[in-house]
């Protein structure tokens, strides 16, 4: 409310209309939010399109004044043993990605998936995309509860894409905790 930064983090666009996904915890308690693009342009978040505090994911829309280049989402879920690549965000000139494989794919409902990865992730990787060999997004990296855990976790991007607001959302605590329209 006082124009103070509550959180900073990662996210990415999933369509050309300015729809993006990130971790819910970045938006909790926020009255407004701004996305800073890779080019350094600040775009205000105009709408929250869905949120889930249990899986720590939010879908939102930003204002845009030029063409947005979204990441392509995978048409097929990842499978155990499949090679994956973590596309990190970095403020440094030297950016090193990580690669590994999927240890396990779990179904979490509505045709959505949760991945266990053999990639150690940290707080700076939360909501960065995990991609297949074709360069398609499989999921968003999740915060690891155990910093010593050698595995990483990702919520399937399809789960985030399906988030929506309905007439029943008026009672959704996750949405009530965000002051953005």
C-alpha cells in the first residue's frame, strides 16, 4: 500500500495477451505489482486470473505496449527419465543453466502434473521454467522446503494455465489475500 517492495521473484509469459505465471507468495498481501521484463521495461499487473496458495502458483495479466513473446508450453507431460533444462533468470552477464532429468511425475488432478527432478534448486530459481529438449515449458520450479535436499520440484505449467476465477472464487482465501483486481 505504501509503495514498498514486499517481494521480488521470477515468472514468465504463457501467451501473447500478457498472461503470465509465477509463485503466489510474491503476490500475497500486494495491493499492486509490476513486472520488469528482460528489456528492463516495467509493466503493471492489471488482473489476477487465478491463484492457488497450496501449490504456490498464480496466473495474472500485465499491461503490454508491444508484442509479447511467451514461452511455448509442452503439449505432452514430462516422463521419468526425460532430460529437462532449468531456464534461470540472472542479473549477471554470465548465466549458467542447469540440466538434469525427471525422477518422478505425479498426477495432481485435472490432468495436471507435479515433477520431482534430479536438479538442486534454490530460492533464486523459484518460478523459473523447467523445459524439455524441444524448448517447451513443462513446469515452474517450486520452493524447496529442505535446503539440503538434492531434488528439485516443479508444478506442471498446465496446472497454472488452468487457474481461473469463478463465481465461487469470492470465498477463496488465496484471492482475498491479494489486493490486485
